[in-house]
C-alpha cells in the first residue's frame, strides 16, 4: 500500500460533522422561511429576523425567573467575591443613589 491510500478518519469525521451541521442549519432556516411566508409578515426585516432567530429555542419551565440562581449573570465582574459580597454591594449602591 502506498502512503496516499491511507484514509484520514479524523478529517473524514470532521468533514461529516460540518456537512451535518450545514444540513441542519439549512433545514431549520428553510422551515423558518416557510413559517414567515405563511404568517404573511409585513416587511423583509421581519422575515429576516425570523430566519436569523431560527436557532433560538423557547424557554423551558426551569429556565423561567423566580427560581434560585446558582450562577451569577456576569461571572467576570464577580471573580474572587462571593454572592453575598455582591448582593451587599448592590444593596448599598441602591441606598446611596436613592438618598
């Protein structure tokens, strides 16, 4: 066997994954286009918005507000500080700005 006859399975798998991802995107966007046309959207901007947002999924019940959050919204701003420290700081800032 020559060196050129060897199959690179990693590259083949990567190419397959890319093709599957592209196919899923095409199907998702096409379905969004058909829904937008069926809804008789008023403008191209609205149509485009529906297609561009086709990758978004609706919130599940567990995602809705009211539950206890274990992760802060912006962990970069709270590095090295506890949730209690941040909550106290926010509370103090509210009192200063309202007074």
